C-alpha cells in the first residue's frame, strides 16, 4: 500500500528494459487514473508516477498501484503450484468477475493468467452446492503442474418458499367435517427455496371462492393440512377453490402460493321432488287404451338427479312408466258414469335400493261423452186428465214425466217432446205434460202419446216411449131418452098387477156415475110404478076402478148421478081401454140387439124391426127417433148405418124406433134397438206422409238419420208395430221395434234427394207405408280411407266396433267405419256370404276435437304402422290377416248390375241343386221301401227277379262299404227313358221328376 501525498511523485520505476512498455491501467479503482500521470517515454529505463492534481481523501480512500511489467524469462523452471489441493467457499451472492481462487476453474469460473479463479456467472446453491475440478499450470516450454480445486457454494437466504405443486385437488363428502379424504397429486407441502438454509414455513388460507365459504375451512399452519370445520352441502356448491400461502417464518415477505380445488362429493341426502304436489288433469271417457294422460316431472338436487329413480303407482286403470308418463292401461276402459274421478298416489324413489322418496297426488277427472241415451223414470199410473176446453194459454196439467241421462252437461240435459198428438199435448220446460187443446172424452177417451226424450249432446241421444193418457169424464152430457113419447094401450080386463107396460130407456154419453141413470116420475101414480134402475113401468093397480077408456099421462125423468146431476124428460101415455085392442100397433119384440163391423160402407144394413097392427089392411111406417145422424130406418123396418162406424170412438148405440100405423088417429109404438160396433183390424197410420232428412256423404256406418212413427187405430196395438223397408237396400236399415232409420253407406247414394219406402206392419199383417226422403250433403271425400281385408264381409260386419277400437289404438285417433263392402261392391246380405274372401272397409279418422284427419295423413300412418295395425286386427279377426291400403274402393259402378245378376243366378242354381238332392234322396227312400215288398210282388205277378225302374237305372248308389259315395247319371236317350217311365206307370211306380 502506498500513502499518497497531496501532490508530487508517487513512485519511480527503474530497470525498464528496451522492449518494455509502461502504461497506467484503470483496474479496480478507475477513478484513481484521473489523479495520476505516468512520466515515461519508450526506451527509457526509468519512469515516474506522479499526481496531477491534489488528492481528495473522501474520494480516494485507498489506491492500489498495479503495474504491468513484462520480464523476459528463460524457461528454465517448470511451474509449481504451491499446493496440490485448493479449497474455498464462495457465497452464491458473490459478484460476477470476483476472484475466488487462483488455480483454474470450470465454465462457471475463469482462471486468469495470474492464477486467480474468477466467477464468470452467478452461482445457485440449489443447482450446485460444490465444484471440484483440476487446474493445470503450463509454461511455454510445456512444463506443467496440476492441482485440485474444490469450491463449495455457500447458500444465501435470497429465495422465496415454494410448493411442490401449484394446483392441488381434494375432495370431501357433503355433510362431513374433518380433513380432506384424498389430495392429489400428493399431500400439500411447501419449503424454503434456499435449501441450504431451509427456513421453516408457515401455512395460511388467503382466499376461498365462493368467499362465503371462507369460514368453513381451516389450515394447520405448521403441517399445511386443510380441514372442513363446517359441513358443506353439495346441492348448494359442488366446487370450492382455496388459495393457500406458505410464508418463511423468519421473513414474512418471502411467500409462496398454491390453489386447492375442492370437490364436494355427493351423498344421497335429498329426496326427489315433484314439480307439483298435486296434478289435475281431464280425460275423455271414450279415450282409447294406452291413451296419454299426464307427464309428471321430478327433480333431485343430488348428483345424477333422478336418472336412477323409478315410480310406484298402484292402480288398475292407469299406469306410469319410467319417464313419469301416466297413461291408460292397455286392458282398461273408462266409464264416467261408473267412476268419474280417480285420485292416484304417485311415489318417486331416487335409488333402486334404499332410495329416498316423495309423493304427489294425481287427480284425474273423467270427462263425459254422449254415450248414454236418456232414460224415462217410472211413469205415473194412471195418467189421467179431465176432459175440458184447454188452450196453450190455459193448459191442463196431465202429469209430470221425468227422464234422466247418466251423462252430464249438455250430454245429460234432457228435453222431452211429443211425437204424436202434438196438437193436443205438449211439454213444459220442467217436464210437465200439458193438454193444450179441447179434450172431449165422448169423442176420444184414450190417447197413446208417443214422447221423445232427447239430450243436447253431439251426436244427440234419445229415447222413445208411449204414454196412455186416459180422459176422465165430467158430467157435461145429460141423459137422453130414446123417445120423447112412450105410449102403451092395455085392455083393462086383461091387466094384472105387476104386468110390464113399458120400458123406458135413456143413454148418457158420459161415463161412470155421470152415465149412471135413475128413472122417476115427476108425480107419483097409484096405477103404475117406474123402476128407478131399469126404467120398467109396471102395473100396480087391478084397474077395478077404471070403467071407461082412460089416458094416463105421466112425465118420466131420467137423471144421471153426476155432480151436478143432469136430466131429461119424456112423456108417458098409457091407454086403459075397456074395448078390444085390435086397433093398435106393437113391435114383435120389446127390444132388439144388432151388431155391425166397424168401417162398413155407407148404407150398410144393421138389422130389421117389425111392428104388428092386427089388421092386414092397416100399414105401418117407421121412424128413427134417436141418432138420426148415424142410422136410418126405411118403410120395411130395415135399419142402416149412414156412415162407417169406428169402434174405438163409440162401441154402443141405443136407438129408439117408432112404428106408426095408418089408422086415424094413428097408433104408435116404440122399441129399443141396441147396436154394437164390432172391431175390425185397421191398418196403421204414419204421423207424416213424408219424412225428410239430411246427412253428410261421410256419415259413418249405422249412423241414425230419422225416426219414423206410426200409430195403430186399433186400441192398444201401436206398441206392437214392426217397421221395415218396403224394398231391401244396402244403403239403409230400419230398426224393427222403434222405426229408427240408419244409414249403412252414405257414399253410395245416387241422385239427390233419394227416396225410400218404409212400412209399418201390425200383428195381423196389415201395413201402411211412408216416404223417407234423404238429401246427402257432400263433404271432403279425400278424408275417406279404404283398406281391404282378406276376410268374409259378414265377419267384418260383426266385428265393426272391435275393428274401430283396434285401429284407433294404433293410430291414436278415433276411427269411424263408414261402410263395409264385399269384393264385388255389394254389402253381402245373402246366403252367399261365405264365398266372399275380400272386404273393403271405408272409414274416417278423427282427432280428440272431432276434426276429420285428411286421408293422406291417415294412409301415411297406416303404412308406417302397418305391422302394429296387422297385429291388433289379428287379435280381432284371426291370424294370417292381409291388409292393403287402397287408393280407391276398387269397385266399378258399371259392374254393380252384372254382379247382382251373377249373385241371383248363383242363388237360383244353388236352390235347384238343393231341391234336386232332396228329390234324389226321396226317390232312394221310396225305392228302398218298395224293395221290402218284392216277394209279394213276385207271387202276384210271377216275376222271376226284381225289375228296375228307369229311376233305378238312372242312378247307381255304391254300397256303404265302398270308400267313395258316387252318383252316376244315365245318359240313355229320351225315348228309352220315356218307355221306362211308362213301365213305371204301368207297375204303379209313378214318380214325379224335376
């Protein structure tokens, strides 16, 4: 070390060789050069270093003078290291360029020419803690020496701690507390980056996301073990991120960070949950089997949701599948009238074993369809109303008639109307039958009123019945004597007490007590008495006091028992004569009874009365004194009816006939004639001469069109009428008992309108006809689908409801069959049905709203579901079924006539064949019977052997033992057959032939 003076020479250098060169070098302390100068010239042997300015102690605390001196040497000595080994410890913080050792070093170190080892790049204790290498010293003469250098790196606390992994993954079950069950890739660990020092690190949680779960976790500051202190719910959060930090214990500024991703593992701790606690749904009662009803929805917040769950529902009508779809069972049907509401309990279980469950209630309301006709409640008995002058504004109450309908709403709302005698009767809104026209019991005492109960559904249902309304009597008719005057002449000497003098007769059109008549005199008489019940006048005196002709005049009164009573009067004249009675007239019989059939023509004879005068010169004329508008009597006493009579209106007529003789003064006599009208079967009468109706061209098979109604004038026989078509047709049908007309095939109606004759026949065979006029409204024909089946038409006809149900089940629509036709285009209604092997079925399909589905859509679905349709129909029609969707019915209208002719011809041939077979069997049986008498025939006619008739030779029957029964026809000429037949005739074997 040199002590530098403020100014002046610092050092003098001598012995400088001629080839030496001196320079000042800025080395460790470059600032020193600015204070010094070298005084030297090349070739000089000396040099001086001196200051060029005053030295500053604050700046230059120490100066080192390094001199480079080149001394030319002679290589006469090898280099020799002072030590064979060198060892030094170098801090990793040593600055680059620092000399650390004199011998040479590897790449991290630089061996300078002066033997110093200098650091070339920074050291890292973590990469290498020690360097060992060999250093060689070699002179220019290739003389050398080696030494081993060991440099130990001293660690310096300059690195932060570090985690083995930046991301850790951990998991823990929900609802659990404690340490994580599994951490990957390994347990959490952090250490000091300065491994040589390896200061202790402390662990902490810096953040948790979501941050509301910060308090749920804790970390051991020494071990780094993370624990869950508050249980977690996976359904709230299934993934949590924890940020952790490792801090060097001696230096809080030195930290390391890592992330722990925590997965919350699921535990089945939540039951499944329905989206509704109660489901309500409606379904039509005519829904097809397997009909969709309701889709339930279940959620489960646990992992996997409800994917492993299942449903439980115990019900015989509905079923639920694994997707929660409730549908109608394939073997179940609905009937709202039986069960209109179903309350089901559906259980959802989230696991196959030991699962949690929840329940929901399903309320299924069965909606009504109009599948029930109205039904009349028991009718009151008897149904009666008094005769009277009723009007619509002042009607008479007959009775209340009620009808119920098992359906509801408009389908169950019933209106009752009259279908006959609507002029006389009608119904009020509350079902009361009213009389709205004058009713006269004496004109008609019974009305068989046809009433119709109709609901308001679509299609409309109805029911028909007949009520018999009896008209009860009021006392509105007075008795009427059969004659205004009754007269009788008697001979006093022949009179005896008790003799019947006259019989009074009066009739009353009323009935019951109102028609019960009592007879009396206006004044009592001591000579005669009048029987109050019979009207017989008898003699009560022996007439001993009568000494001359006396005329007894009395007034007879006929009084009924009505309230108030009505009466009639007649004059009674009794002649008590002393002399002979030859000058009088009298009838042969005091009363007569005749009968006449109803509906006999005008002027038909009823009977004949006869009066006697006692003298051949005295003539008699006759006079009808009652019912002159109905009967007449001529001069011969013959009684005739002036018009046809009707037993149903009036059965008995009591007539008074008067006989008047030709004497002067004239004598008269009266007699009573009872006429009974006998019943004659009368033809029924339709309510209308023509019935009109309209239908659509796609109206389904057996669709009701109109109801025809007839009544029978014969009492009580209207209910026994039978209805039918006058001429058979494949287009219509009539229900025999009710007169309901149905359409069988609306698509085949000809012109518009079409007319048909319907007849009503009574039990005696009398009939009448009416006309049904039907107008067909065209509808979309492209909605009609035709399929063909390899089945007889009569089989298909019988199975129409089942076919509709089966096809509807597959297609998911309501199927209505419009017509069923045989292969030849005719509906088969003959004995040849069995021969038909192909049937065309025309139908339409409707959705749940009743709208008709287009045929193209239906055909596409038929094709795509062909196998399903075939499978369902085979359940109805049997196996090996062939189904084909037709573009059209395949029926030619032009061929219809020829087809029908062929059917007729075939029928005739079959009938002839049957008759022929019967005839053959008859012949055979006759011949067998005759063979029993062969022996007696031989004896009688001396025939050596049996003789065969032409019939025998014409047919040859094999014995029963032969395998095949055969009939052979003899083709002999006609002449031979004729001769054989003659032989048969001669032998008495006369057999008629076909």
